[in-house]
């Protein structure tokens, strides 16, 4: 038995003993019993009141502690107080280290509450975003940063891509702003502003250089290609010269294709948003792409499709045609013969989605994050043999970014690949089906089931691309 219980039991047994002793001195039984009981209760009330007083005043409980059960109560509370003090010290040290780390970060960090008011900022927020502590605490971020793009970006709640802008207080800066929801039900916001001025200017220099060089190379290559073609077709050209001229012509055309793709990328990079938006009949566009592919395929790859004929899309027709055709041609040019290719155009819960899947050899996981880089190739020898420029998927990514869409790539070695273009639901336009269109769709579907189809291993220069 615990010593505290033994002590408490001894005190309780002392009550009748004291009452019996008082009875020997001539007191009646009732007063003799009442006096020790009152003393025993008074001890409990005193210790309870003393404990309440110490806890109310937030005093630390220190030895010596009372005897009996109350000693265990005091001792247990003292232990809880000691653990709480240690926890508070650890929390204070962690908070101090966090604030020191946050204050030393060169990026602007801003914490917004549920109403998108500023709760906390680090020192870097003042030179980058002109947010001053503590004057701007409690104000809405959109009131402090009076930039219309910031308000639209935060209200849209689509934080997949960062927002790039030049702040009004210093137009020489270029900032990249990212927002991450956190807290209860993800209703708070952490805003991160990063200075990308050097990277932005380097990208501009690189883009201008590529565009200028491509423009300068286009004319001499056109002249060279013309003379090489004339020499190759001339009956006066010796037979021994025809093969070198053919090789020169092929390489010249390859260079022209690369230049055209580089110019296309430069045009796409000039603006983040697509222009000349129209309502596109995507089903008709896909059928045209498939018709061109069948004419060039020579029956090497069977194709199937699942197309929603009533689903249309709001976007730039030329850019989306380039993106879709790049993916379709890629599925053939970079897979072995007899690889089955399936094309889908449908609408799911997130929005319209165009996907091209194949059951080819697939792509290793470490290649997938780099597929949209310029000139990146998974199999360089095969890509060059197929005539790809290595720029197609980069063009696809930029086209989709301009349409607020995403390129999703899933692949597994030996199990094929799936390339999907997923658009926002706001871009979808639903048209009622017509009887003629329905009959044409059924006829096209039946023809695809009866006749094996395939996509060409070559394509228009502007649509050429490399899967890696």
C-alpha cells in the first residue's frame, strides 16, 4: 500500500481514538466524536483552499508537501507544472528560431487570415512588396498591394502556377508570387514573394536571342534549301552527287523545322494568355488530325478514338491544333510498329480533357519531369531518326499554360504512356448533337473498327516534336 494512503488511513483512525480519549475525560459521546471529525475536515478544507490559492495566483508548487493523499495531489500538480514549463520553454525556443529563420529568408513571407487580412510579415516583405510592419498588419493584402492581378490571383484560388508581376512601388523588380492554403479547412493563406528579376531578364535575353537568330537563319537556309533542291532535280547533276545533295536537303529541312519551332516558342512566350479566342469544334479538328495521320502512317500503328462530338472548347484554334497534333504524332513516332494508340476527347468533373495513350514501351520515371524541356530526348538516337526536333512537348506545355490548362504525363516502362491536356471547366462549350453529326460519328466509328488505322511517322515541320 502506498505511504500516502497509509498516512491518510492513520489520520482517519485517529478520529475515533481521539473521541474515545475525550470520552474518558467525561465528555459526552456526541461532542467527543464531533471535535476530532471537525479537526479532520478542517485539515482537508485548509489544504484544498491553499491549493486553490496557489493555482489561482499561478504560484509554483514546491516542497515540502503535506502528508497523506494531499501530498500526492500537490506533488502531481507540481510535476504537471514542471512539464508545462519545459514545454513552454521548448515552444518559446522553437518560435524564436522560427522567427529568426523567417526573418532571414530573402523572400517575402506573408500570413493571411480567413478574411485575407495580413496577420504577420517578415522584413523582406517591405522592400519587395512595400508592406510595412506594424502599420499594415490587419489590412487586406489587396488594399496594400493595389494590383488587379493580385486580387484576381488570390480570389481565383488556383495556385498551380505562380503569378509574375512588377510591383507599382518599384517597376524595376519582377516578382514571382505563390500562395499556399493552410490552417483550419485551408482557409488561411501563406503568400511567398520571390525576386526573379535576374532570371526574368536572362529569360528575356535568351528569348530575344533565339528569336533574332532564328529570324536571321531562316532566309539563308531557305536559299540553301532552294539551291540544293534545284541541284538535286537537275538532270545535269552527276549521279555520284545526288546522295550528298539529298542528305544536305534533309538536314536543311531539319534545321528549318527547328527554327520554325523555336520561333513558335518565342511567340508563345511573349504573352501568358492566348489571344484570338474562338469556340473550337475540337471533334472536327481531331478528325482532321487523324485523317492526316492515316494518310502518312502507312498502316504501322492501329488507332482508336473516343470523341465527344458535342463538346467544344474556347481557345486559340491554331495553338490548340498544334498541341493536339504534336501529341498524336508523338504517340507514333516514338513507339514501335503495331503499337495501339487511343485518343479521347471528353469532359470529366474537372473540365474538358484531351488524352493520347499508347501501349508502347513506356518511359522511365526519371525522364518524365524533363520531357517538356527544350531538346530533351529519352532516346536521342531514335528521336533523331524519326525527325523530331525535341521542341514539341515544350510547345504543348506553353500552349496549355496560355489556356490555363495542364499537361499530365503518366507512364510506366512496359505498360505504355498517357499524355493528357486538361482544361478548366469554364473553357468548355456544350453544343446539342445534330442528327447528321451523329450519323457521321457512328459511320466514322464503324470505319475505325473495320479498317486498322495508324499515324504517320513524319509530320508537318511545325508539328514535329520529340517525346524526349
